[in-house]
């Protein structure tokens, strides 16, 4: 069981604290965190996961990104690249190589490295300053997290944006339904 824990580098401190708690709770439920090693939201989710010795996959655009020790870099395949290009949109050919690597890393946070639906993240928990949860609501303000949201939408993976008042209730409902399905 995997989830993507991502979001803005400028996530407010009160949200960062809740991200840490959510990552702890999800780790204790047996979920593996997928994140990207950036400051702010990514670091908060990783900190929470680490606090309870949870499992994690930290995808990096290049070795040593943000001083991360993760070895999950330069491991992306053609499906990641094609998905990144499609979900980024028509400006893809105008962006520089490092940005393409960041966007491709974002795809892996949702899809994992396996490329098979059974290995996709089950859901995305994030924070963006605009509360975006769908490609249709994606704006410039959504930032790089919009790439994860677009990929999740393409794959029909639910997105729970902590900016929105009802995110926690919806996430709890998702987890409850999953528990019912398993039993």
C-alpha cells in the first residue's frame, strides 16, 4: 500500500505539523510513503514517516537533491517520461532539463517504478496554496505539485488537498472504505 505525500515548499507551519502526524498515522497503518525530498511538504511527510520507522520511497530528480541520501534517482523509464510530458502539457519542449527531471520525478511519486496499476499510489495527500485537487483546477499557483495531481487524475487516484476544509473527513472515509473492502 502506497500513498504520495507531496506539496508546496511554502506549506504553512501548522499544516507541516499535521503532515508529520498524518505520515506517522499512515505508516502505522502499513502505508509506504512516496515523496520527493523537497523542502516543506515533502520533508514533513518524510519526517513523520521516519518518526515511526515507516517505509518510504523518496524519488529524486538527481543524486543528492536537497542533501537526500535516497538512491531513487535516474531510475525512471519511458512510461514516466511520456506521462510527464503528457500531463505537463504543450510547454514541455520549452522547459529545461532539470525541470523535466523534477516533473518526471513527480510522476514516479504517483506511479512508483513498477509501471503496473497494482503498484500505483492509492491516493495523494498534499497542500497547495490554491487547494487544487484536479487538473481542471490546476493553476500556476498550484506549482510542481500540480504535476502529481494531474497524474493522479489521469489514473483516477484520489487527491486530498489539506488546504480544503473537508480533506481530512474525505481521507478518513477513503481509509474506512478500504478497511471494509479488506475484511
